[in-house]
C-alpha cells in the first residue's frame, strides 16, 4: 500500500497539472490572441472537450448557429474559431488566401493526401492540374446522362410507393402510408450516381432497394457488405473525436471499433477505355499517363465517395 500510494498520488498530481493547471496557464498567456473572442462554453478557451461533447450530441451546427445570432466569431477551442458570416468563406478558402490548413487535415490523412486534405500548396496545385479535366464543364455535360438515369430510377420508386395526399383537416399521416425511407433512398441515389460518374461502376442500389455490394479482401476473395456501413462510420467517428489534435491518435486507437473495409476495386476491365473520374486520374486530357501512386489514387477516390 505504501509503495503504491506515492505513485498514485504523483499520477493524480500530474493529471491535475496537465489537464487543469497547464490549460489555464495557456489561456491566461493567450499566445494566439484569441481570448478577445467569446467562448462557446465556460471551458472552451482551455480545452476542446466541450466541443467534442457538443459533437456527440448531434446538434453542433444548430447550437453554433444560435450562438452566432449574438456573436459573429466564437471561440470553440484553445486554438479554434467559428465564423458565422458566409463572407468569411472566400477569405479562408479562396485561391489567394493567406490561411493554411490546420493539423486536422494531417492527423486524419492516410498514406497519401487527397485534393481536399493536402496541406502543401504546391502539391495542391499539382493535384488541381491532374484533376482539372475531370471537373471541366465539358466532362460534366458528358456525364449528365448518368445523373438523368439515376433520377429516373429514383422517381420510379417514389411513384411506386406514393400514397394519396392527406385529407383536408388531417395533419398526421396514417402509419400505413409511411412507405418511404427518404434518407436511405437519396443515399442510394448519390452512391449510384457517384460510382457511375467516378468509376463507371453500376452498383444498382436503386434497383435493389438496398446498399449491399461485393467487397474484395486482399487475398482476392469476395464477400457481401452494406456500403453505407463501410463508408460513413470512419468519417462519423473522426467528426466526434478529431478536435484534440495532440490526443487524437491515442483516442482514435482507443475508440477503434470500426470494422475494416477494403479498398475500392479497379474500375477498368480488359483495357476498356472508360469516360469517368477514374480515367482522369489515369491520364491527362492528351492521353499521357499521370503515373500516380496507388495510394494517391485510393485517397482521391475515397474523398469523391
């Protein structure tokens, strides 16, 4: 007991100093000049934990929108601000901005950066050049028929399950008339459309009415998986745990209950030339190979989906 107690006491003292005293001292020092802005909560100037708790509640944007009715700029963490004026978007994200991306893009990146999370400006310019043909208006018009096809399939289902409008004076529908999961079907629409535009892959979710597809393991064997369950949880987890950058790698491992999902399989078969986003990653508009590393290709496809 006497041997254990001193170590336990030292640990408690260390934790108190690290999590309470040190943040308070940094708040008083105000090295970044952010103390002049109103705090989101009492402890927001000292810790990101209040923002993480707010994210877990699921109403982060609504809560901040209410605060922004009183304050144009709010301090959400020791080194983070939230702006309530849309005019700030151009100053922060515009091409001539003096702002640089913060560490959130680094700690959540994989082996390669994609266009949305690359921090280095020359590298960002290189990626924009590679992908410029994919986002050119000519290509967007060429792919319009793919979107039209998915809209027709979506509306065909809507017409099939549509029920009569509510009688006059009735505000609550009959439970038997609640025949459409709108969120699920709009997810099926976007996934079908993006996979067709980006990879020339026909997932067929709108035809099947579910998001089950074949996934491939590293050894080449395949298995069925719900794509939404594989695609969304990682981003959802990051949105909850990301905000303390120093501790994110540790917190991420402790909370790592996300099932493994494999890489997207290749889109071209037997050398077939496909007109899609993936093809723009492979070659430039003149047919010259871009010679991108596979990790970079996976990163770009991942952010597209």
